[in-house]
């Protein structure tokens, strides 16, 4: 039987990592784990319950209430205290709050075992900011996707419009820059490529082409 790998895909927002990870996981019948969704779920619930970003204890409790049903068909869902919040968290506002909350060490510590347990049998494509550096340092194949900020902003903007949202390209770009700054400068598990990652600049490259390059690398690593 072929070894079931742990494949990590890290990178900033709009780098194409979600699309690539999702397509890849589906093609090779692996589980897809979007860890940004976990931070977004905590941000959403904290906002709903009026929990301050300084309240470590309350944030940790929220993390304890997270559940990821594993029997999904590729489209990952996340529950907090039994409520499926997956469809409420994909806004720019929640992305920004998730970026702030993800700098809280208590939150990162609390979400670590959950992420590791999802990958304990391998057969997983997992995306985020610290998958290859902190969560799965011994992953079999690691990718780091990046792209020019203007292109990332354009992709994000188009996604928001497609989902029926009201978006402004300049605002989206400024939001990305703020998040990039925060995600790369925080003290705990900052966004950066693992030393042994394959770095791919997706600027101007069709997503199918990125999937092909990633797929070839995995084939070579098996
Ligand atoms: O990938 P995303 O845009 O859904 O992530 C939202 C925020 O969550 C991101 O700005 C930083 C944080 N995050 C993180 O710190 N570590 C991860 N592994 C995934 C996301």
C-alpha cells in the first residue's frame, strides 16, 4: 500500500493556496484541512459573544468547543459548541479579526493538538500559515505559495464579488497588506516558508498549472 502523505501548503491570503489544496486533495482522495477556517471560527464566535482579544481564558474555552466533522466530501466544515459556523466566517471583517486573534499564543496552543490529530494517519493536504514550520514540521512534502500583492488583491476582490459581496479593490489590497504585516511579524508561529519547502510564485500563473507543478512534485516525492 502507498504511504499516505502529509502535504502542507502555506502562504499569504490570495496566494492560491486554498484552491490548489482543495483541488489536489480531491484528486488524490486526501482529506483537506483549511486551518484558516479554525481561526476564523474562533474570531466569529468571539465577536458574537463580545469576548475580548485579551481574554485568554475565554478564547481557550472557545477553542475547546471546536469540532471538525471528518466525514465531509472535501468541503471542510467547522462547528463551535455544536453550531456550524462555516458559512458565516468567509468575510474580510472576520479574516482581519482572525489575523489578530491568531497572534494570541493561548489560541495557537489550544488549536495545535486538534490540527495534529487531524493529520495523525497521513492522507491529508493541509493549508495555513505555519503548517510546514510548526504544526507538521516532519511533513512529507511542503509547499509555500506566494504572489504579487496586486494580483492577490485582484483574486480576493473577484472572489468577494463572485460571492455576491460588496467589495472595493483598494480596500481589499490594504486589508491584505495589514494582514500580511501582522501574520509575518507576530512572535508565535509567524508566516514564513519552512526551510525545506518548495516555494512557488503564482503571479500570472493559471491555477491549473500550479496544481500540475504541485502534483508533479508529490509524484516525485512518493
Ligand atoms: O487563510 P485565512 O485567510 O482563512 O486565515 C485567516 C487568518 O487566520 C490569517 O490572517 C492568519 C490566521 N491563520 C494563522 O495564523 N495560522 C494558520 N495556520 C491559518 C490561519
